[in-house]
């Protein structure tokens, strides 16, 4: 017998459900997506997009960094290397 009914107020609660071989399992209803959840998704995408974009665009500023700080190419490369390393270690 299936106790899973959408008409009762069981959203987010654990419901006992009998399976085909008469074992009882616990099933939890999921929540519907709200506008707030979509907003969080879009903002997270934009944040990730900008972070990765900045990481790959740092080469545009490479020559500028060399001129302003009067350093060699090897020393200036540490800027992008540390940036990429930090982002990789933090999971971005």
C-alpha cells in the first residue's frame, strides 16, 4: 500500500512507503524551487564566471605589472601563479 499522497500536508516530512517486496522505506518530499533559490543560483554563476574570468584575463595586465613594479617576467608570473593556486585550493 502506498501512503505517498500529495494532498496531505507532508511536504518536507518523512513518510513510510511500502515497496514491492513489502519492506517499509522512508521517503522525504522535496521542496519546490522558489524565486530566491533561482536568485542564489544566478548570483553564484555570475560570481564564478567573474572569478574565473579574472584569473584568465590577468595576462592582459602582465606587461603593466612588469612596468609598474619594474620586475622580471619570472617574478611577475608569481602574481598569476599565486592567484590560480589560491583559487584552485579553495575549490573555484
